[in-house]
């Protein structure tokens, strides 16, 4: 169950990363055109995606720590 949750979070990260490329291109285009609202919009989207990635990575870390705790508890029960 935990592995499934980790895989789902990894998929969410991949999706967010894939969305970053078009936003980065939009940012570069807006910057080149000196379009402040376009730059702001693109940077806001990039920031939001970055936050989502960080949150998912933190959740993965918690799940991995949970796995480690389960393994440690199991090893402690083995004589």
C-alpha cells in the first residue's frame, strides 16, 4: 500500500515537471516581449508547480521513513 502511494506521488511529480516546460517557455517569451503581466503569470505558475513538487517529495520522504520504521520494528521482533 505504501509503495503504491509513493508511485502515485512520483507520477504527480512527473506531471508537474512536464507542465513546467511550457510555462518556462511562456516566461522566456514574455520576458523577451517585455510583458510584465505575462512574466508574472508564468513565474506564478512555475512557483506553484515547484511548490507542488516539493510537497509531493516531502510526502514521499514521510512514506519512505514509514517503511524504514516498519522494517526496523520487524527486525526488532526477530530473535
